[in-house]
C-alpha cells in the first residue's frame, strides 16, 4: 500500500499542471468513492481469499485515487488560495486543522467500525467523497497556469460575490491590518 501511495503521488505531481487541480480533485474523489464501493462489494458478497483480494484492491485503488487526485493538490491549492499577506499563517492554520482532523478520525474509526461495521464505514467514506466532489464543483476554481496574483484575484472576486464571504473577508481583513509584520 505504501508503494502504491508513493507511485501514485508521483503520477499526481506529473499531471497536476497538465490536467489542473480541479480535474484532479474531482477525479480523485470520484476514484475514492468508487474504490470504497469496490471494497464494500468485496465485504458484502464474497468470503475467504476472494474477499481479502477484492478488499485490498479497493483499498489500494482508494490510496491511488487519493494520492493522484487529492493528496498533493490540497497542499498546492492552499498555497495558491490564501492572499500573500496572510499566506504563511493561513497555511499553518489549515495544516493544523488538517492534522487535527486526521488525529480525530484515527481516534474515531475503531468506535465507528464497532458501531456501524466496516462496510458501512466504507460507504460513509464514499458518501463523503461525493460531498467533496460537490464542494469542489461549487467552490474551487481552476488555478492551472495562473499566477498567484491571478488566483488571489479569483478568490477575491468570489468573496465579493458572496461565495466564501466569511472566510475570505476575514483573511483579507487580517492581512491588511498586519502588513507591517514580516511573514
């Protein structure tokens, strides 16, 4: 599984500028949803060695889809999305929230697995992947081949139109009030 992750991450970085962040994210989340359903099918309809093989294929495909489509793009997009004045601090906060969420998920998964079962836990991950697709479609502009300034302008225009107004407005205010301090 680790080898799949490393190899798929290399593919993700190879295609990120050719295909674009938005397409890779949508494709990655779609692949994650489908692969979880493959693993669920393995759990629900097979047994013995066949079950293990199908579940492992589903999990490997999940890791590959994540690594190609979401693993690298999320970190790149957060570096592009925040205004320059607050980029360092905002990226640090985003990374902290990401790691705290990962930690919480690691703590919750055993309880969730006991409560709902492994197959339903995987279905939940598939549903969350579909929700993520809807979020990307609704809120993430394509930033391929754009300068950081152009990307910032796109997000500022979204904020002016009311899309993501609370988050973008707060960051812009924080950045303009603190320009004298070095990042």
